[in-house]
């Protein structure tokens, strides 16, 4: 096998299929990359059996067809550090991969390409498509809220809930819930699929801020994402997701309209006291006291206290309620709008956060009980 | 006590005296900052008894003189996160420090200012002064080479070696040596002092790229650095430093003149194979083979090998020699010149690196033995 290719094109493909965090395996081939040359194409594949990714580089000068597997991290590292320009890649008679570029020559030991697990052919039962930029936006605004608790694996995933040309992506971790809605094209009336959050983030890395479509197909156990030159296959998580539409409160006793940045900065400052330097394990809640014209964000720890005042428009009852500041800040960072609504029931019921001009994003967070 | 001050001015002082890495202490006052108001000045002091730093902010609106101590990290964190503008700081009748700015109010518990260890008055025996930018440059190009081995504490410091209007700053860690020379003003004929590298880096943080002078005074056990509004007192390391002038080879069998960036990039690429993914603990040397017109930089590990060719001007004998690539790269990063000399004796004697047009920097590195 032999090819000649611009470094830039090759690196684009490698960045697409190489993963920052691969699950440690005992089988080195699962940390490898399959380089396959056919006609005028280079196909790069990685697959650890949980997540498989394939990228096709077109119009390459293929001198000789063939395929091989090398360590993905090391191959990517070499290509990344080579000077810009043409790179020649070939297999020598000792089965070493030769990488040549200007005055640099590298040899890399290879693995048996026949042992590499190709991406499976999926029996697609349901499918949707939507603009790349929409799906990218959905992942970025929800996947941060998945659980990291592997004891409840179902909540380490994001729910894709499709109903009549509309999709909700939902993440929930027991303390908060993030939901983003978007229109989709679909032949399927309705379905649900749960995809590990970390794999959705790998999909996200391959999405551009463009109107070009991403196609998502769902088989019994797997999901296939097709994005221009790139195919990604992820396993699905099996089990019952939270019945989220019934947990988001529909009524409210108190609503405030508030400038997002002002609230975010006030919470960031007040939460200096939330994590105590003296008592590492302890986490103090921030307290929000809602008045008619303003809210007081405060936090008291052993070393001192913070008090921040932010102007609001308020409807309903005055209220005092506590939160873990991280969960509020995560939501505010995921919102780009200037003004937001915060809806409250009582001081033990969840708070719902929504942009005032965009009904597509909903965030719900549970309060922390305040000590008297 | 009460003062009103622009956030920006206060933060400048706090950044100067607050340390990123403070040695863990059991006495919280050593992690505190003394805020002292007198006439129209705010004096900020930190001191963990190893390193003391003091910064004076002038022309401040002092409403009431006084002093107190608060946790340095937390106070700095609050000031940094407050909105730009005027900040009012005062002590209330419960001995809490009030920090007020626009709609933000903070209270911070205080410690007894009388228990705070002030900077000692040094009995200065020797002193020098030189432009801030010169001393900054000297620290940046040497302190990276100090040893991190606390079992040989003397080599965790940089030697300041003053002789007749000239200073050498020298760092050495058993594998390599970095030396930078500069002219100085001094009343003292000659002296030596060894200052912990990490504290010199704190001094460096306070130096600007200007011709304004830094004054360095040495007492029996301590060094005093005076930089415009800032005073820093560091302890000295006690013991005999390496007799460095006798270990740097004066003769050479082989000299090459080489483009610094080309050599640096070649070593960076070849050293991909130096740290093996399969064998974490193992470190492969890079090999440099010196020919008449070029050098071959190579590295061979179990997973493959790298070969890089770089054009050189060579005088003397051909040579093959091995190195830990990190020690070569550290030196090349510390050199800004385009072209450098590498001087070699045999393949078991040290290599000396110098910029071709600047005799003020010398770096020496020991080779690694190559296996046949």
C-alpha cells in the first residue's frame, strides 16, 4: 500500500476519528487505527466496540491499494508534528508503515488489518435528520447535565425523544435536568433512544455550525450518525429513562425575569464561600431571597459571607430558596440569551429556568434544603 | 480601618504578593495577607517564613488607618471577581472585614494582625543592582534547570555568583547545567548566594521588561529583592554549590552550527518514540549522528523508529551520541537566537550549547549511553 497526501487533509481525518479519552483496553488493536486505501480514497477507522468512527478522505493520490492498522495516538502524533506539505505513507516488506515528509522518516510497527473490527452494518429501523448546527447546539446545551454515576448507567446517557417532526434531547442526573427541542425530518412517527453522553460529545466534535444535515439512524442496539465524510456508530443504553415531561412543573407560585449575565456573575462571586478552604468536603448552599424588585443572592460559611443584589421583575410570592451554585451556573453558561425566566413553586420544589425569547431550552434544578 | 480604592490598583498589589503555590502550613496566619493602612498608603504583606512579599499601593483614599489579616487566597478571589470600579474595605465592630462594591457586599473573618510575621529587617552585607529585564531574562533561562530532588536541597536553588561588576546565574540538576551572565552594579567585590529556584520564579513574576533597576541585597541567611513598589525576602540555601566553571569543557573535538528551530522541531518529532506507550517507565534516548553536512536525529523504540535529517556546518570529528530529549528541548526553548553552536568532546562527555551571537548563555547537558 502507498499513498501521497497533504498533511492538512490527513490531519482533518485523524482529528475526526481519534478520541481524546479512549477506554483502556487490553487489546491493542482496539487502540489502533485502520488505514484502508481503495480507488482514490483513504478510509480511516477507529473502533473500541463501544464507539466506532470512520472518516473518508477523497481524491487522494493512491499509488497502491492496501490496508493496515497502527497505534492511533502515535500515528496522529507523528502526522500532527510533521511540517506542512506532502506526506508519503507506505508499507515496507517488513510490514512497517513508512511515513516520509521532507527530511523526516518514520517507521511504525503495524497490526493485522484482518483482525480489526470494522464498523457493523446496522439494520436501521428509525431515522431522523436535522441541520448539523442544530444538533451540535442540542448536545452542547444538554450533555453537560448527564450523570457521571456509573451505578445508574441509564442517566450517563442523553435521551433522544422523537415525536412527530420534533426532537427533545434530555439529560438528567438526579439533581437537575436539561432539555432542548428542535424540529427534525423523520419517516418514523415516534421513538426514543438513549446514547451515552460521552459518545455524543465525540459526535459533537465532528459537527460544524452549518445547515448541512446530520442523519441519525437507530437499530436495535446501536445508533449511526452520518455527517458528510464521517460515520459514527455508538451503542445505545438499555433501560427506562425518566418520564421527564411529568417531572417538569407546569405551575409556578413565583416568576422572576432577570438579566442572565448579572445573575451569573453574582452567583460566581457569592459561591467563593460555597466551597470552604478549611473544610474541603463541605459544600455550602447559596441562598436566593426573592423580593418584589430584586433578589438577594447570599452564601455564608465559617470564614465569611457574601451578599449580592440583582434587579428583577417579579410576579407572585416572595420566596427564600437554596441551591448548589454549580447546578445554576451550568445552566446559565448553556444559555446565550440576555434575559431569562426563573419559575419557582415552593422552597422544596424544583426551579425551572428558560430564556425569555426561546422556548426550546428548559432547565430544571432541585433546591438544597437551607438550615435555619 | 477603612479605605476606598480602585479594584485595578488593589488587584495589581494582590497579584504581586499572592503565591500560586504556597507551602501547606498548619498555621492559618501564614496563608493570610496583612492589610495595613497608614497615611495614604496600603501595604499588603504575605509571609510564610520562607518567602515574604510586601507591596505598597500609594495615593489611596484612607478614611481610617488600621490593619488586619485575612485569608489571602479568598480575599484575592473576591477582589478579582468583583466588577470594575471603586471598592470600599473596612473593619466592622465584630472584627469582620467588609468589602463593598456596587451591589455586592462581602464579610470576611479576620485574624490578629499582631500575630502576623512582618518582613524581617535584613542586615545587608552585599548588594547588586541591574535592570529588571536583565534579571528577568536570567531567571527565565536558568531556573528551569534546577533540581526537584529535595534530598539534595542545594541544587533546588540557583547560584548568584558575583565577580567584579558581572553576575553569573547558574542552575544544575545532575544531568544538565544552565548559566547566564550579565553585567551588574555592585559595591561588593565578589560573593555567592544560592536562592531557591521556586522563590526566584516568584521574584520573576514581579519583574517587567524595563530598564528600571532591581536591587538585590544579601544578609547572612536571606536575600532582599527591591523592585519599585515591591519588596521580597527569601531565605538562602546553605551549602557548597558545584564548582561549575571547572565542569564546563573548554575544549571540543566536534562543533556544529545549526538552525535552532529546525533542530528543536526534529527532536520534538523524534522524541514521540522516546516515551513508550507500552512501557510507561522506560525512556528511550534520542541518538544524534553527526556527519560533515548534516546530522541524523533518530529514536528507536519497540513500536517503531524516527529519523530526522538537519543541515549543519560541522568542524572536527564525526560522532554518534545519545541524549534524553527533554534536556535538549529545555535548552532550545530557553534560546531565542536563530543559530546555535553545539560543542562535543566524545560520546561520553558533555555537550555544550551556546547561541552563535550571544556569549551570555551557556547550557551543558550530559549524554545518555547508547546500547549497541
